C-alpha cells in the first residue's frame, strides 16, 4: 500500500488492526505528525524500535 492510500485509510479508520495499532503507538509517542508528513521512512531507528517494542508488548 502506498503512503497516500495508507494515510487515507488511517484517517477513515479502515486499516487492519495491526496497522492501526502502529499509528496509535506513534500517536502516543508524539510521532504521528512526523509519520503523516513524511511517512514511516522519516523515523529514526530508535523511534522505529520503540514502536516495534511497544507493539510486541501490546500483542502479548
């Protein structure tokens, strides 16, 4: 899914649960504006790892 379609699906609430969780965690960490503005590739490795770690913890 390309960035524009993914953002549009997020705003409409039509993302799969796992993708939705990724956006929710990014919002909790204050990174959502950065993601919406430039995509996931604009995040640093530390920020991406933080999101991944919280997703793994939430999954358990």
